[in-house]
């Protein structure tokens, strides 16, 4: 996604401050740069980026999720609908085929459809009227629940990395040296 599109999404879609927007963009861009360095994958074009494809890696269409604080605590977030109610990156109709989550020691690559199925299996039955609408839900509070931000149309859930350990098809370890 272009910086302008991402800024619009974060600022207008999520009503984030400039500082928070810059922080979120940095997490994503840093994760993407490291993924590209490790794999040699090609960055997607803007049109594919809008369909949740960040990279073309070998024969795979990959969406990369940068290192978030929740990852450091062993959680992942799976987005089914975005803030405007359109396909999230884990939606059935998202064009990403694989998701690469950055954790402190490695990227874990999984098939999107397998992740989606696991979430549906572990979470309570989905009904739009039963989505909990609340801002800043901590991962342990939203575990296996359908969550959305107040005043938005998004739907997501949290899982533990242990819940999807068997779905990991590639582990891409890395080491970051601090200067």
C-alpha cells in the first residue's frame, strides 16, 4: 500500500494521531524490508498491495505483518473485515495466499486459508450482532472472540501462536544486530 493510502487508512479509518500513524507505518515498513532482505521477494505493485499482497515470493502471494507488541507476548491478530467493512487480510476473498508474521526471532509463514479455518474453529460462532465493539481490547481479552472497534465496521480476533504452530510452513530466522 502506498504511504498516502496507508496514512489515509490509519488517520481517517482509525482516527489515529500523526505520531501513532508514523509508528504503525514504521512497524510495517521495517517488517517488509527485513522480509525482502531475508527472502529476496519482490515488492508488489500498488493494485495488489490494496488486495493484501505485499510480496511475490517464489510462487506465493504474501502479506507481511511486522513485529507488533502482541507478537512479543505470543499473540496474533487475524483481520476478517477492515474498518470500512471490506475484506480484511484474513478474509476468504483476500488475495493473499500466505501470511508472514514477524516475531522477535523469525518470520512464521502460514497459509491464509488454514489460518482462517483455525480461527473459525477456535472462535465462538460468528454473528454480526455478537461482535464486541470496544476500542483497545488486549489480546488476552479478545482471545477466540469476534472484536471490532467502536464506531467502525472491522471484525478481527486474537489467537495464540501456539494455536497455529502446526500451520507454520516456513520459519525464516533472523538476527538483528544493534549498533
